[in-house]
């Protein structure tokens, strides 16, 4: 994931896509942990939120999450102070972890999808980053079923 | 065997440019004439007359007169969205089957008026959508297949790769209004409605689950034209469907060079057993050759967003050539053929007015949510 993150950041910095305005990101995470138990989807979602926050030119303003982090999927909508938006979803899969994303700028788009099927062995396995953001806010939104307004 | 006479409402710079050709291609149909309300905007009447002339068809100045004709069985309705509820109801009450351009109406009141008239008259109706496209049928098959398990989420993106982006001010937040007062402008349309209706209708058709809550955002990310009209060029909705299914849709217009074809058309189904992704462009050839790369066409003063076939033809628009679809290219034939099949067989369309009206309600709720910042309960 770090390689993808860095590559996209480099493209953003060249100005080719203009100012990022929208991120659609679907992360599929492998179903089981090393211990055989199902891991919560909360941390992967927070990691993807961290990606979005890093690429968007303003701070999160409003966070709304749906789903069940202990079940099949969670989906997050993050509205940013500058009007930008991120739609982020994480779900479990039997196969390896991978991501499908579209980062839209006001002058262009970056599309990226982790190679799948017979192409999946042609790249290093996709490894989720460590750093997550908005974890508590996402939890709060999932618990209350409402959008959470960020302070400040 | 031409069984069904088709009356065409709406002219140049409407989707009638395409729909008239699609009806004409169906051997069961015959184009009869163009018409419009006698007090319709003069420009619209002129555009109707010009397309009628191009197709060598008469233009009947009074809609009542056209609807009184026994040789008219179907009305293809491409008037401005603002008039569709009233005009469509009139056509239905005259006993004509109604083919509806998308979206079928501006708001739930207009949609309900049309639905009620169609029900009272007992005629058939269908709104244009993507559900008869080859890829939509594949998604539907997958959804009906046990492979997916229980559906838990569905995400659908439809974005049009048209227009010249980069002219809207960066970081200027859009202030949405709770209702759409005006839809039809020369230079732009509200894109969460205009393009988002494809995604919403697709999601609705695939799941057949009532939408319970809507949370939305609209934006002016790309085009000064939309900003000048105070309408959005992009919108997204997050919904909760009956059964706890999460759904998100994205609809908008993001620029000629933002995609190798016409834009993203994608559905992701998340089930308890599997996750499946469907991209309408996935079955393709990719061609690289010693030929000029695609160039965005110069903006047509009457169609800077590239909405209409006629205006794009006038500026010598050249289609993108790098990705070439493989296989079925008969989506239009299937869409219009399906409607005629419904009339012939006396059955309801999968996207009849009553069903399509749900999309109008969902999108209108999306505007209310975008304006208030609140979750809207349907």
C-alpha cells in the first residue's frame, strides 16, 4: 500500500490531475487473521481514511459510516471542509487483500486496481498500512447511525 | 410489420435525436410526426421542427391534434424535464403508451401525477435507463446467483467523460438547495440528477429493495458552466436499503479526458460469500497506434458539455478509439425493443413509470440531504 500511496502522491504533486476532489476506494481484506479469527474492519477503514485525508487538500468536516465492522462490510462517507468527498468501503474476501480506487481531481483522474486473478502473483502482495485516522469518529457514527460533525 | 405509430416530442438538442432513430430501427414501429404543446417555449418548438425536417416528418403544432390521431400508439417524450409530468400525463390520458426520457420528472409530485395518469389509462410506460445493457444483465445474473451470498452492499458509479473541466473555482464549497427548481439550461444540467439517475435506477432495479435513508453531497468540482447555472456537476449518495443493505452511488460529469471511453460505469456487489465488481468497459481491446491521441473537441456554444449528437457532429467531434468494446453493441436496440415487447405482450416494463418514480424520489431526497447536511428518511 505504501508504494501505491507514494506513487499517487507523486502524481498529485505534479499537478497532472489538478486539485483532488473525490476519492472512491474499495478495499477488500483477506478474511482471517493469523490466529484464524475474523479481524474487525474498523482498522482497515481507518487506514483508507488516512489515505483519503492525506490526498485531500482540506480537513474532514463530516463523517458518516454504515455497516458492521465485525461482519461483512463497512462504508464511509467523508465530507471535507473544502467541499471534497471520499466514499470508502471495506469488505472481507476469501482471496488476498487488494484495493480498487479512483482519485478524481478537478483536471484529471487516477485509476488503480490491485492486480487480481492470474496477474496477482506478478506484484508484491498488497499490505495494509499501519496508520489509521478517524477511528473513534467512525466507531461513533457506526454506533449512532448518524453523521458526525468534526470539531474545529 | 409496422404496428405502432410513434409520436415524437422534443427535437434537436434532446435525446429524441437518438430515440427517434432507435424507434425507427424497430421493424414494429413507424415514426408518425413531431409535436409539442402549442404554448411550449418558441425555441423548443423550433428545435422540434428542425429535427422533424431532418427526418422528413411533419410537425403538428397542437399536441391535442397529434394525440387524437388513431395512427399514434406511442409517445416518445423528450420535452424539458420540467414539463414531463404534465405532458406525459396528457399523453397517457389520451391512451398512448409513453416512453420517457430520463429522468421521468423533476420531482415526486410530477412523477406521481404521471404514474397516476398511466395507471388510470392502463397504458405501458418505460423510462430510459441502462438496465437493458449487456453489462447490466450480467450484473443481474450475478446478483441472482448464490455465488454472492446475501447482499450486504452495492456501490454504483456512473460518470460521463465529457466537458472541459478545470474552470470551476477550486475549494469553493457548493451550497445546495433542498429542491430542484430548474433542470433545463442550454449549457448544463444538474448532474447528480441527469447522470446519477442511471446509477440510482440501476441500484434500485438490481436490488428491488426500498431505500430507507439517504445522505448526500453535491459539488461544483469541474465546470464554470454549472457554477454559473447554480447546479452541481457531481453528486454522491449513501443509502440504507431495507434489510440493512448499504448502497452508494456516484453520478456526474468529469471531463473529456478523464476516461478512455465515455466514463466510468461500474457496480460492486458485496455479499456474505463474495465480492463481485462489474465494469462496463472491462471486455475490450486496447489499441495503441501511430495515430493522433484523442483531443477534446472545442466547446460548442450551444452544448459545451457535449450532450447532444447534432451539436457534437457540427464541431466535428471524433470518437475515442483507444478502447474498443468487444461483443454486444446492441444496448439501444434492446432497450427500445423491450418497451415494444411490453406493449405487445401486455406486461409492465421493468423500468415503468411507477418504478422509475422511485429514482426521482431518491434523488430529490439526496438534494434535501445535501442542502441540510442531515440524513433524510424516506
